[in-house]
C-alpha cells in the first residue's frame, strides 16, 4: 500500500485530494472498485475515481465517488444505441485492445526511494505481435483519418457512429471465412479475476444433425441461452440447426434498429 501510494505520488502532487481517472476495456470495473477501496482507506472520503470503459455491462460497486460510464456500450437499465450488436462478441475488444505489457505484479522500492512497477509475465505477446498488431495498426490509421475529419470538417460524429455500427453488424453476423478463421487462431489470457486462458479454436469435427438438434433443444433452458459462448451467432451457426443463427441475427438487428432508429443493409 505504501509503495503503491508513493508510485502514484510520482505522477501527482496532492493525493489527499485524489481525483483519479481510469480507462479500461470493461466490463464491470472491478479493478476500479479495488482502487477506490485503497484510496478511501488510505486517504479518506475525499478521494474520487471516475472510470471510462469501452463497455459497461455491470456497475460493480459504483457510487457518487466511484463513478463509471460506458463509452461505446452499456447494457444497464437502458441499452445504449447498438448495444445488442456491440455486445455480440466482447472478446474481440479484449483481443484488439491489448496492453503493450503484462499486468502489474508488484511495486518495489529501491534503496534510492524510487518505487518501480514490476510487470507480470506477458504470455500473449508473441500471438499479439503476429496476429493482432497488423490489424490494430490498420484500425488506428482509420481512426486518425476519422478523428481529423471530425475535428477539421463538418463530418458529424453521428455519421461515424452509424457507419461503425453498420460495419460491425456485418462482421459479427455475416463474417467472412477469413474473419472466422482469424478468430479461431487467437486466444486471450484473462489476468484479473478468472486468471485463465480462453481458446477460440473450433472443433475439427463438426456436430452431426442429431447433435445440432439436441443442442437446439437444450436452448429452451434460459441458463443455456445466457451462456452460448464468446461469439453467440458463430456458436449457433456451428452447433445449432441451420435456421437458429438466422433467427438470432434477426432478433438482435431488430432490437438494435429500435434503439438507434437505423436501417441496415442486408
């Protein structure tokens, strides 16, 4: 606690009036809750933390001094525009927005008094450099062009968001063979909470018609419907009867159109 306090103190001059802003992919803000508990216990109730997440699907221990908001996706009391589509494969966001280092494993104090953050092992680095970085570089090139267009022209942000949602819906509900194969080629290491590696490889032997029927029948259970997989549409496409993934896609698109007032190309 002391080392972490002094580590933060190297970035700011007045931790007793802490107003910390944290940014993460999502989805609940558990790390932010831990930060708030530390700051409240160490510095008292004057500390405040504001969290910004690509997606927020649960509030955790949020309150007026520990605020959270989803920038692209929220599935709390009211769904954000396009939430059904952006929520279709959250693992994609985890994979495409990796940190450039491992998670913090310790904060050590050198004899000089300087506190250093030690990073944990980074088992995903080779996979990310080979399969993910080339794609994220292309995304960032597009982002800089769009950002410049928004800041220096009359191109509205609403148009960017609409087009992004249309393209994302195409990817998650009508992916190319290359996109599916790419997803099956990567993995994700969850280094907070679950501490496990998620593999997205598909079984070489596809299920038989009988197996697909049994899988479809089991979807009657709410629990099974709530735990379809990382990419529900793809899981249904591979494991359920042929019409199920189409019905699921239609349902999600219809719900999204109602919340965004958008029309989508088939």
